[in-house]
């Protein structure tokens, strides 16, 4: 079987922009690797274990201007945030039906989901490198079934870069099926995702639940959309919340955070399964690409994929996310996608 590929990345488009030093610091006691660019906090790879999180994640993620693009709750609640979907933390990769196990919805506050649930457990740091213009982190993890037995072995390489206006994360994840075939049944809950800060959500007038400064949940009958400025646009010209369930080579989310104009672009790789991917992106702050569920994402228009990874075989996933302080043109994003094929 041909080896396939999946990747998640944040890449700089400005080739002439000044590259900045990237420092990775391993804090084993706190189970995290902190990443700085030009001495400024960028993100952290955190793996606190299943008692806290059911998967390793990148959290939080900041712009070059120092603003958070990721939601704080439930890790570090901020005033005015939603308190839904406790499994949406930072940036992650998992799926809603892997040999019948739900890896997506698993959390310590599971409500309304029946399981059985799978858990992704960090197993090691293979390498960690800092550099004058790039940092690299290679980690491993096991995807465990409800009985704690591994279904998949994960190896992920993160590459971090930065310029005065951009922050870059490349994620390349290889999954290897262990003792038996692994089926990724068509399921809307997938696959690479970011849970966004409140400012990058789409404005909404629906009743919601928010946190106060102490992290206490409060129901509100009418939402305050002050400072909420997010808007999706796809490579196919689809905008706003209409992007859900559509296919596109890239998605760009724009908004303003504390006066900083921000673009968060997620790009699909032409070598990926299901290219161009479907988008599981919601106005309330879930920003995700799901290439493995055509029948569900198309609401029955396309045939099921039900992707099977044979025992002993591997599949690799590649995507790109580009965080820019300012704007990025549609042409620039399309050019970047074209470069992936080379």
C-alpha cells in the first residue's frame, strides 16, 4: 500500500522577512516544552497526562504581537469566553471514530457522548533543537483504546519559525497501525484543529455560556459581540460560517485582537488523503480540517471513505497554518499550496 501523508504547519510567506532565533526549553517537571521566538513566548507543547488532558496539545499560541489566538478555557479561563466543549484545547490532532473509539470528545468533563473513548498519551521526546532561525521538536505518543491497549503509534515533528510579523508551526504526524488494521470511519469530529480566542469567533446573537474573571460559568440570554471580529474565507471564495462542510485548498480566518490585525491561515497539502480537505470550522471558534469523512461532511452527497490503515503500515498527515500580524493575499496562500506539491 502506498504510504500517504498528513501534515499541519504554520509557514511564513515572506521569504525575504527577517528570520528570528527560536529557543526550545524542555521542562520535564511541568511536562511541557516552551517555544520562544526572538525571546518572546510563542507556544508550548504540553503533555500533562490523561488526568488533565486526554491528548498532548500546543497551548497557548500567540501572534508575533503577543496576542493569544487560542481560547484560555478550560486551562486558563479569561473573562467573556465560552465554556463549551472542554476537549477543545489549543491546537491538536485526533479523530472521532478510530476502530469505534472516540478520541475527539474525550475529556474529564464528558457530557452527551457515549464513547467508548480513546486517549492519546505522550511517550517521549526523540529530539529537541533550537536555532538562529528554526526550532524542531520530535515527539512520540500512543493512541490507546478503552482498555489502555495501543491502536496507533504516533511520531510528530514540529518545526517552529518566526519573523517580526509571522509565527510559523509545521506539524508532520505519522501514524502507524500496530497489532491490527485500524479503520477511521467517516465521522465529522476531526482532525487537525484549533480552538480560537473569543475575538476570532464570528459574531452571534444566540444565548451562550461565558466565564467571568474568576472562571465561573454564566448563562447570558443575549451575547455581547464587542471585539468579536472573526471571518472565514476559503480558497473557493466561500465566506463566513458557510465554509462548514465545503472543500477547499486553504482557509483563512481574519480578525482583530487588542488592536492587532490577525490572519490565521490553514493550508491543505496536495499529497494528503482527501485533498482538498473538507472544513469542520464553526463560527463559535472551532477551526478544523477533516479529510477523512466525505459522506458526513458533504451530508451524504459523497461516498464514505472509511479509511483503513493496515496493521504495520503508516500514514502521514501534512497541513500548514500561517499566523500573520497583518493580512495575507489569496494569491500568496494559493502559491504556498502549489509549493507543497514539489
